[in-house]
C-alpha cells in the first residue's frame, strides 16, 4: 500500500450501467438468487463473495481524475478493498437470509431482492446485477435499513479519507467540521444522547442534510423526549418523504411505546417499498395480538405458517393465541407439530408451558396430551 495513504476505512453498514433484457437468462439469474440463499444458509460465504465484482462496485464511487496522486490513491484503495471486502461474512450466522424475487427496474436493470430477518428485526437487500464476460455479477446492493446503496456508503468514506491525504490542503473549516463530527459520534458511542443531540448542531450544514446523519439523529431522539423525536421525524420526512429506512426503524419503536396503529402504518410502508412481502404478517400478527385483537392475530399467524411452514416462531405465536382463545385442542395440535417437525421433546414443551401458560395445564386437552 502506498505510503502516501494515511488510512483507508473499509466497512459495510450494508457509473450505473443500463442493459437490455434480451441477452439475460431469467432462469439463470433466478437460480443465482436461490443459490445465494442456500449457501448462506449452509454458512458458506464464498459463493456470494465470488459473485460480487469489487472492481465494478468501486467504479461506482472512485473519483475520475488525471491527477497522478489521486490515481495512485485510487489504486491503493481498490487493492485494499479487494483484499478486505467480505460481503458474505456479514450475512453468515446473522439470521434468516431468504431470496424473495427477481425483478427488472425502469431502466431495464436486473435485481435480486432478499430479506434478512434477525433477532434485531427485519431488513432487505436489493442487489444490482450486471452481465460480465458471459457471467452474472453483483455490482451493488441497496440496503433498506440505511436507505442507500452500499456504494454510497463507501463513497462517503472514500471522499473523507481522500480529503485527508497529504496532497490535499486541508483548510481550517474542513478540520473544524471533522472535529465536530467526531465529537458527535463519540457522544453516541458513549450513549450520551443528550450531549450528542446538542453537539449535532455543530456538525457541518452539508452533513446535517444527509440521510445517514438524519438516521443517526433518529437513533438519538428515540432516547430523548417525545418532543425531540417529533421534530426529528418531521425533519426526516420532509427531507426524505416515504423513505422505507424510516419505517423499518419505527415499527419496533412504535410497538414498544404501544402506538400500535402507527406501528401497523410503518409495516405497510415497508410492505409497499418492497413490493409486497407475506412475511410481514408476522409483524401484523404481533401487533394485533398486543392490541388484544386475537382473531386477527390468529389469521395472520396462520397465514405465516401457510407461506413459511418451517418458521418455528409462527407456531409458538399461534399456540399463544389458541391458549388465550381457549381453543385448547388446536393448541395441543401445535404442540404435536413442534415435536414432530421441529424436534422438541415433550418435557421441553411442558417446562415452557409451566413457565408461560400455567393455567393451560388445568385444561382437559393438556392433561390428555401430557
């Protein structure tokens, strides 16, 4: 790596080429989506890493220049990126990674849509496909939680580190802005949210208008007063109306503060943004369960099981609904499915029921099952 580099920051949060449909094999591209899902499920990161064309990805954000020092910097940056880029690593062992669909956008570009579901919630990845030497390659990915392409995230870091190089003259304002932003991030890292919010107003005006900054402000505002959150939400919605990244972040927040209708509105915004996802019925069911609308919750959990028969959490939730509705025979049928299809032992389920649903143990259906 060139000595002129002070540092290159490479991380994943998580020219656009247009091409016609005629030369593309739908079945082949669809099979790639299925293969990504199966290999990630098997904890194999090599397949998706081989599919991702790092050079074409870097072309989307590296600065075009005739300046020799910039060209050398770009070469060093790309070399470091090739060596360290590991998309698969952030997906393996992170949760359920499911291929949803193949689609073509308005510019005739092919995409593969995936859902990532973890204990922290739901996210979606939208990969851009390009044909390279008779092979199909991933060249970028739009991450719904961040509301931007991964190349945009890298572009920010690339430009920041490029501006820090010795062949650029850093002016006083640039240094002041950098210091203010670092101070702001430091407060966030220390979970000093009130100080972070106050420090945010010292960050450069340009940065304050960016989506990543406003999403950081949202994270802070959730820990402060409702008035601050209202102001931050209004500011974000004015700057980025109907952006799914906001909805993704607010589903759980509204649920936690028992603003269930707003939580449902956020779910529907996400659903519209991804052009429909039956899996979101798990959220709808949970919200209706919390509202006390057990019949609607039952319908949603049943739908999840019909569409995702191996999603064990849906059976657990449906069991809880059956118990509350006193549909005891149906509840026992779920217990039998848990044993038959998911490997639970009867003793494990008994311990669970004693802890969570002790009244159910008094029913005839349970006693006959036990």
